[in-house]
C-alpha cells in the first residue's frame, strides 16, 4: 500500500510492546527498551488491521 507512513514518537513510547504485539511485521523492540518501525521495504498488509492510540 503506497502512501502510508508509520512512525513512533520516541518521546511518547512507553516501551510496553503493544505495537509489536499487534503488528510484528511493522514494529520491533530493541535492546534500549524502545520500539521502532521496521525497514521501509517490509511487506505489510494491504488493508489496515488495527488503529492505534495516539499514546502508543
């Protein structure tokens, strides 16, 4: 799906891992305890499967 941009605001990331739990193809947890978006070329579902809270 082109035109979709996903990001994590590191200042708001609580390190709970909810994003990775819901969408492991898109997010991953790092050793620093924060979560990040995988590489831009990662295959993602064609249709959104979840919506996320602004606090995630």
